[in-house]
C-alpha cells in the first residue's frame, strides 16, 4: 500500500528544490538555446536519470553514509565544485560571436553526448548532492514499503521531467534560438560565469 502522505511530502520538498536555479537549470537553458530541441531533451533525460539515482540513495540512507564518512561528503562536494568551475571556464573560453545561421538536426550520437552531458552535470552538481543528502533524505520517511518507494521515485522523475522539459521546450523555440545566436558570445560568457560562481560558492561553503 502506498503511503500517500509520504509521497506528498516528497513532492512538496522536491518541487520547491527543483525550481530553484542551479547548475542543472543553467545547463538546460544553455543547451536549449544553443542546440536542437532533441539535444536539450536528451540532456534533460540525463539530469532526470541522476535525480532518480540521488533520490534512491537518499531514501536508502545516503545522509547516514555521509555522517559516518564526512570526508566522503567533502570529497564529493569538492569534485563537483571543481567540475562546475571547469565547465564554466570552457563555456567562457569557447564563446564566439557569429554562430551558425541554423541549428542542425540532432543525430543519435549527438543525443547520446547530450545525455551524458546531463549525467555529468548532475552527478557532479554540489547543489543536488547537498539537497538530497540533507533536505530530501529528511523529508523521505525511513523504512518505506516497496510501493511507496517506487511512488516517491516516480514523483521525482515526473516532477523533474516536467520542469526541465518545459524549460527545454520553451527556450528551444526558433525565435528564442535566433535571439541567442545574435548574442551567443555574451550569453555563453554569462552562463559560464554563473556556473563558475555556483561552483566557487559551493566550494567555499
């Protein structure tokens, strides 16, 4: 039997956390305006897959593991922050004015690359790690039944897909993509700067 109150609590906590802009949001925005819609949705799929992984870890007691091994939590946070800083620097360095006039159709290999980019961005996202280890794990009740466990995972998956998918679909609209191409260098620098700031902020916390 599904514990509806537990699922509702997880939904409320997760919905509040997922809409707060962070590295995942910036990555989806940049992919949506700079790539194809299929590529942006592939990146979203990678982010959602990792969200399901972190949610599973949180429900099964990730916070307890980090409490026993605090050095592990620190190492994960440091590695994630370093990845974000490198990712942001790459965006800034590669920023160029005069993008191509049109975007190409995303082929399967490119979609796989976008999916893996979503996985890498979220698996190294300190915001996700901190949220699931501290906030989400506290909201999710311990020792839930199998039906409730999968209902909570489904809640995370549907919520993340709906939010990031909506961002990807809206911002990949041709008119928005055209505006991006006209100001590509500045937007890439802005996105890179935001990601670097998020990485530095997390590293110093």
